[in-house]
C-alpha cells in the first residue's frame, strides 16, 4: 500500500513481512520501498524514512540522472561513457573507421563522403567494436589479477552481447561478461568480476556466496543498486 507521507517529500511503498525484525529501505528504478516487520507502527516507519531521507533523495536523483533522455545520436558532441566517464564523440573524416580515445574525445576516423543513409549504423557498429575490444582486454586482465588472489583458475573468459545480465559463470569455470559493463566505473566492473569468480566457490546466490563477494567487495550492495539504477544507460 502507499503510505501517507507526513515527514518526507517522496512517495513510498510499505511491505510488511514476518521474516524481518528490523526495517530496511530499497530504492529500485526510482521507486522507494520500505520493508518492515508485521507489527511495526506507522510512526516508526516514518521515523526510519525521515532519518534516511537524504540517502533516499540521492538515490532517486541518481536514477533520474541515469535515465536516457533521448536515444543516442551519432553526431559530433554526443556523449558516450567509458569506465564511468563521459567522452564526446568527434567524427574525423580522414580514415576508415578507426576509433581513438584522445584529449577527452572519442574520435572516430571515417572515410570522407561516407553515404549519409548508412552513416549512423556504421558509427554505431564501429563504436561497439571498439568497446568490445576494450572490454575483452580489461575484463580478462581483471579476472587474471583477482583469480590469482583467490587461487582460482577459470577455464576461459569471453565477451558476449547479453540482453539482461552482466555476466555468467558455468559449472566448468567458463566466465562470460556483457561487454557493455566496460562503460561502468572501475569499482562496478570489479564487483561484476568478483561476482562471477565467486560462483566458482558457490554456484548459487546463497548466503555463503554473498559472504565470498562481501570479502572482496564490502560495498557490493551499493554496486548492485548502482547497476539497477544506471545499467539501462550503459548503451551505444
């Protein structure tokens, strides 16, 4: 149900459950949800929300900022993200499709006079290829470093175009990643790498699995929330 907001300035849903002994707050896709014990008074719920109001507002703001306001345009000045930073696209008509990260710009060198009707698809294809190459190298390096620390030996590391997940780990130790994760900040990428490697200890999402993850990424919950809020914006 939607509770009355007497002390906070954002809407929220209240979920009562017998499995909780204390209240907790989630902000998913800009929607605030407070999970509470069955018998917690409404006044106590409002107290919890009031104390965490600054954190909640920040989460809501991050979600709104991350929402794409419009589809990507493949023109000079359009922003594309790499490792958590925005770079403006700069189209240079003196090449055949090479992409370079140079002086704060994502430069795409294309052949002068390229057919206008095919230009957007060509630019998107070249940028995607560049991101995939970067993702393969960066993620492979991160897996090697962390797997050495954990005394693990993954069978393989590969990059894929997943639609609804950031990575996977097979029972044989084949680890795969969504190449678009390379657009996220380093600490988010580290979380995704750690998440998949920890599946080599526990091939599930049990409490034991999350304890492995937490030892590597103490703020893994924040990383999960970041991906829920910003993941849709990681696009070419």
